[in-house]
C-alpha cells in the first residue's frame, strides 16, 4: 500500500471534527477493526482502517482499497477482484460469481475495480445480464481481463441460480458520468458515483441519468462531502466509546 507523504502526527494539529477523533484513536499506531454485516459482501467479515487511510482521505491523496471497502454497500470486496495481488483471473471470476449468485430480484451490484493505478466502477444488473462501466476518465468499455472476468462471472452466476440468461453480457459505457480533472481523484469520483447511485434508489432512472448528463465534473465541495461522510462513518464504525 502506498504511504502518504505526511504522517498522522504531523497532520493531526490541523484537523478537526471526525478527523481529529480518528487521529486520537490512532495515537498508539494500531489498526482499527470492525465487523461488516453479511448484507454488504455476502458474508460476515472483518474490516479495518489504518492511520495512513486517515491521512490519505484528509489530504485527498490516492484512495486505498480500505477506504473504498468501508464506503460501499452490496458489492464484492475490492481485495478479491483487483488486477494486482488479488489472485488469478479464475479466482477473481469465482469471487464475483458467488456474490452475483445471491442476487435478489431487482438487485444491482457495484464493483470497485483497481487496474493497478486507476479506480473504476462496474455496475452489474444480473436480472438483465447488463453491465455498466463507469470510468472517471471516460475510457472505452474494457476489452481485456476485466471485461472477460465480469462476463464469465455472470455466466457462472446464472448457472448457479438455474437461470437462462443471455449467452453473453450486454456491456454499456455510461459516457455521461462526471469526469475527473486530476490524476489523484479517480477513487473519490468512484465513491461519488456510488453515493449518487445509493441515494437515487430508483434504478429505473439509472441509464437515463448517467448516460445523458453531458460534460460535467464534481465540484471540490461535493468531493469534500464524500470525504467527510467517510470520516463520520469511520468514527461511528471503528472508534469505540471510552
């Protein structure tokens, strides 16, 4: 994991609110852990954050997998699907397929994927065999490993669900999503996409909203809301009452 340029001790005097509470919690250098309910990943597991995670989000450095994992819901853990250090293509396919096989009617899944140096969001609609690729730099639909992994996972999940789906997934690139303006903001944009999707709730508007928004970008104020929301959540989830 890439370390931030400053330490928590150096940053602490300039922080307030939930960030200050997190700095206090990390004074002894330990990790903070908590259980994540089965509704999130499909199984009960432990999640943790480090002092470096707090520094990263407080200074808006490159987002870590820990930050993403503690922000989303209804998805597959980034550590099980990323391009680096997350297993073979077969293992990553099976991890996604197991999660998709648990789909309830109308449920969609958000997969935060890191290609090694860039975050993107993949939204999977198992009932309609459709996959939406959301890239903060608006690249084309991926045609390499990631696209194949998602396609194969959907086929495996349909088999497990005893469902006769399409012979191949229907890929869609949502070109209307806000695009990043800095090389360090892709993770924050992915968190912003997830936040909007969760808040909208009505997935019937999904394609219309995200495909036809035109040229737009998130303001610094909006991204600050995302960061502060994460800090508030981290305090509630990981900082134990004295």
